[in-house]
């Protein structure tokens, strides 16, 4: 930790890291060319979009390999680019912090992002929006937004101050709005984009207030100075900053109570879902808390609140995922749940920072693969998302079935696949907490594993097994179903991600490769002793609970025919889960509806009060002047008569005063 808190020397004048700015410049250059180049870039815009992200990944990989040969105390470097905001006491430089934590995110963002870009070439050629014109203008715009998204996310994770992070934070918010609303002609997509934008603004206010507090207390927002001097701030201020940072993380990562926007984001194209839910936007909150670990290390209450939010959210996402029939929404709530595991982990402090990042990486592989697999199923099923209209697709889409199946096994924690290593370690760390915390947080994490196995097995059975419920049916646009395998541009990225789902966990886990690599940024993992359950029991417990979830799904779904139409009468738990556990209703009751009433009241006061007063004064003056204008006749005799009358009145008044 001492290495992390120390003020770093500038980068050497030469070396691979000297050009670290290329990581950001490449995707932003692609976005600028595609957005400003006009129709002349339509024919090759998608190729440029892919090339810039692939180039960023290649450079990031070279930078990562150059860092692996350095001693641990030399892996944290600062790269100053230019002075950005020099205003009186506020001096913010635009610089990069190249360290193990940021490099992990660089490889994830550019690696998985490149695969999603390649996948999008095939997906958008099938999509209606990509064929609205012969010049493929919409496809070019889509790849421009993807490049903008990747560039903003790289600014977020590479910036060396909270203000630079905030620039990337808002850039990701803008890009996500543009991508979710890409099919803006669909009312549902436009509404989902607005919902995502507004709910994220709530979290962004929290992050902004935290930055204001840091500057007010320390006079700086640079990571090195804030983290080195965090102990100078009063306990109450530290707690406030920790909670405000958590609010920002809840917005971006879809955690309670700001989780409602994330499933609705499925209205965007499937590659957008994979990009948002696997490698970029939803991981930003986990990154923020992990990056701010010196602050959270100083406030136990702040860490406790983070842990509670993570445990609550992982259960909310898993419970709701059990009830939906929309394949993308099941995966969306799975993301809500899995990000909850990560937030739970980083809330455990030194025992969990690196574990949260570990699960974030493995999740990036299998969740991206699952979303791309869902897009492949939609590609072969006329864009259908209702799993009740699927069934028996394994024979028609063998590559999609195998790659999706490997991602499914990794997600439920099948032994020795990637999720088995990362999720089990989080469950073990949760059970290792002292007293009631071990039972509550460990129990929530273990229960989440059983629910995950249930809803994902249900998804697999309804999609790839059983009778072919799509036979003799037509999609909403009147087309018959002809399921088929996707083109190579879509299946190759899915195969690559499937390899990550299978081998990523063991490669990162063996010899504490990842945990040791992250030590300069996050400190050494503090393995807790004792706790609610012995560490050796946890893998058997989690695997056993997952097996129970699989068995229940097979008993309830696999053994009996699946109705093509959802039953109208369902039990209250299912009804509540399908209503998102009334989260949207709660937000509308507590915030949206009172906000609407307040707005209407203020508009009434403005119209009747402020505007009424101004308009009343104007009407009074206008009416009075109009009436007085009638006295101006233009005849001299009238004016003389008025003067005479005034003189008589004045004389009479003077006489009365004189003789009384």
C-alpha cells in the first residue's frame, strides 16, 4: 500500500508507456472520423471502427507485457499530458495513471470491446437499422458510438485524478444514451435511454459532491495527493465521501436503489447490451470503489454500507431473473446480480478489493459471451426474445449452443471454470467476516449462487432443449421462424470468449497471478482467519447449492412442457418478481410522482404568482395609460378649460385653508 500512496515520478522520456495516450486517442479518432466524415465514410466506417479498437488492444497488450518485467514498485507510473484546468487554487492536469489496476481494465475494455466490434459487423448487417439506406449511414453511426463509448471508458480508468475520471464517467453516460436509443423510432428504446440517462444523473451528482468535498478539504483532486492525505480529513467527511462515491457507483453499475435502468437498456442492439453489461459501463462503479480503496480503508462504516448494498442487490437481481421470459432481460438481471457480488467483495476492504476485480474479469468473458450468444439466437429467430417461443435450438445452432453453454457453466460456478474460482473466493471472504456479518453476507452470497443456477438452467432448457415451440408460429412482423447458425463474424468472437469462460479463471487464479499483479494498486489481500464457516467447506457448499438450483430448474421446467404463452394466473412471488420486486413502483411513488406534483405546483406558482404579478402590473399600467390617453384630445380649448378648472380648485383649497 505504501507504493500506491507514494507520489510517483513522471514517466521516462522513452519506452512503450510514453505513448500511453494512444490508448485513448485511437478510439476517439475513430469516433471523430465516423461522426464528422459524412457519407464518404459509409462504405468502410465499420472497418475503421473495428481497426481502432483492435489497435488499442494491441498497444495495451504491448504495454502490459512491458510492465510484467518490472519490479512491483515500478509498475505505478504517471504520464502528464497537459494542464487542463488551472484556475486559482484548482489545478487539474490531464494525465494518465498507468498501473496494474488500470491495465487490467484497459485489456478488458479493448479486448472484449474489439470482439464486440467484430461481432457487430455481422449483427448490424442483419439488423433493419443497418439497411435503411444503400449507403449504410446508420451502421456507420453505430460504430462511431461504439468507438466513443470505448474511448470514454478508457479515459475513466486511465485518468490520474477524480476530475479526469468524471470526464470519462460523463462520456460513458452520453455514449450509453446514444447507443440505447439507437433505434429511437421505437418508443420503448427512447424511453429506456431517457430512463438510463436520468437515473445515472442521480449517481453522478453523488460523485460530483464527493469531488467537491475532496477539493474543499485537501485542495486537490489528484489521486496521489488525495490518497496520501486522506487521513487528514475528519471522520465524518471521510464517511460522507465514501457514501457519495458509492452513490455514483450505484448509478453506473445498476445497484440498489438505482438498478431499474439496467434491464431496460436491453432495448438497444444486442452488441450494446454486451458492451454495457460485460466490459465497460457497469464495471465503472466497481472500479471507482477499488480505485478509492485508501479512502474506504479509513472508514469501516463506509465499507459496511457498500457490503450491504452489494448483498442486497445480488439477491434482488437473482430473484427477478428467475421469473422473466425475455432472454436478454434474464441476462440483464444476471448482470445486476453479478455486479452485486463485485460490490460485496470490494466492500469487504483489503480482503476483497482484488477479489472483486477478479470476478469482474471472469464475468467480462462469460457474460459478454452470453449476450453475444443471445444475439445469435435472435439473429436466427427473427429478433425474437421470448424464450417461450424457442426450444430445441441446440441442433439448429450448434456453435451458439456450445459457446453459450460454456458461458452458462462458468456463470453458475461449474467446477474449474472461470466463475468457480472468482465467485467462490468472494463467498469465502464473505463467510470469513466476524460475527453476524459472516452469516448474513456469506449466506446472501451462497443463496445467490443457488438462484443463479436456477434461472440460468431455466434459460438453457427453454432455449436449447425440449420441443420446438416455434414450429408453425410467426414472429411479430409476420415472418416464419427458420433458425440457423450465425455467420463467422459473429461466431468467432463467441468462440474466443468461450475459451476465456473456460480457462480465464484458472489462468488468473493459479499462483495468485492476478492478486499479486494488483498488489501495487490495491495492496496485499488480507485473508481473514476463522469466520462463520471454514474456507475449505465453501467450494463444496457453493457447488452443492448450485446443483440444487439446477435440479429445481429441471424439475420445474425440464420435465414438463413449456406453455408457448405465459400463464395469466401466477403466484404472488412470481408476480412480484415480474414486477421487478416493485422497484419501479417504489421509485415512482417516492420520487417520480412527487417530483411531478412538485413540478406542477411550481409551474402553477410561476404562472399564477410570478407571471401573474408581472402581468398584473403590466395590465394596470397599460390600462391606466390607455384611460389617461383619452384626456389628450388635442383641442386648445379643452386644455384651457382644464387649466381653469384646476386653478379654481386650487384657489378654493387655499381659501379654505386660510379661513379655517
